[in-house]
C-alpha cells in the first residue's frame, strides 16, 4: 500500500453566537438540574420522612412533594445559571478575539481503519 497524503485543515473561530451559547448553556444546565434535582429530591424525601417519623408528626406527603418540587426548582435554577454563563463566556470570548485572534482548530480527513469507541 502506498503512503497516504494527509490534508490538515485549519479553522479559526473568530466569533461565538451569543444566542446559541445561551441556548446551549441553558440546555446543559437544564439536564444537570434535572439529574441533580432528582438526587436531591430523593435525599430530601428520605431525610424528611425520617425526621417526621421520629418526631411523631402527621405531615402527609412531605417526601412526595420533595420529589416533585426539588427537581423543578433545581432545573429552573440550573437553566438560568447555564444561560447566564453561556452569555458571559461568549461575550468574553468575542471581546478577547481582537487581542488573541481567536482559536485555531485543526482537522484531518483521515478516517481510522476501524471505528473508535470511547466506552
């Protein structure tokens, strides 16, 4: 087999769309908020049920309410934080491109002989 010629392409990122960065940050924040909210809601449900049982109180459905409202609140908070961070990161990057010239990415067109698995 002959030698294969590799072509390396360079791509310079000179601007990040602020709206796209905000949407992406909000979506990532929403996913993280739902996952963490479910975990926190489960912990709050268990601990509140233990506390209510140990104090001999009759408070119905404290655990169920925690499983419903904690993920909703966490998803809202993390979505908001993700959108704000996406805005700030893209704004700072766009302002710094004038000084740095932007990021340069390199990509080649060689395909691996077999698929690469990351798992």
